[in-house]
C-alpha cells in the first residue's frame, strides 16, 4: 500500500514538473501558474510564441538571444518567461496545446517568432486580466540577432508599460 502511494506520488510529481517547465532553462509553460507567479513576484511576463522544431527564425532567436548568459541574467531579474510552443514534429499535452492556442488567439499571433511583454492582474472574481494593447501592439517583438539589442528593446517596452499601466 505504502509503495503504491509513493509510486503514484512520484508519477504525479514528474507530470507536474513537465507540465510547468519548458525544456529550456528558466522558461515556464504552465497556466495559470505563470500568471500567479507574475503577480506574486510583481514582474511582467515575456511570452515567446515559437515553433521550436520547425521555425528557422525561432531557432536562431533562441540561440542568439535566449541561450546567452546576458539574457538569462536580465530575464531572471526582470520578467517571468513563458514559452508557448507550436511544434510540428512533437506532440504537446492536449491541455498545454489548448492553452497555447487560446493565448495565440488572444494575442493575435500570426507568425513566429512573436514575443509579447505583458502584465496580469487578478479580478475580485478570481479571473486574470491581461494588460496588453492589442490595437497598437507596442509590447510585441520579433527576431533580433543579439541579446544586447533584444534586451534594449524589451527595456524600452517595459518603460512604456509602466507609463501606460
């Protein structure tokens, strides 16, 4: 009995870990955990809409920016990283796939890579409210070839967000 319960606990723990964390260091995938973390830590979310196994520009952005020590340090101090992957060769968990599709529709993402910076609040009813300007998307970024340029653009967006929200 004890061994059976321990085994179930181990499987559940592994499932939760794979559900909440991307395979890339620092990137989360779980929802609404990412929104809760953003509110708790008072940091905006950087959402990377990517096609990790087929999109050439996504792969380049990952190598040129996201895998650099400069970006990792900056991100740890400034944002919560959210990966929204749309792979073609690997199958996502159906719940994760549905969440990714829902956020893709909300943010009107038509091409990859697309990176959005946004904040969230929680209403009195316990629902999340996304703070993003979809009609004039100054919070949206695409491919950049260096961590320095990417961080500079992200900091500019964060400053504007502080003025607007």
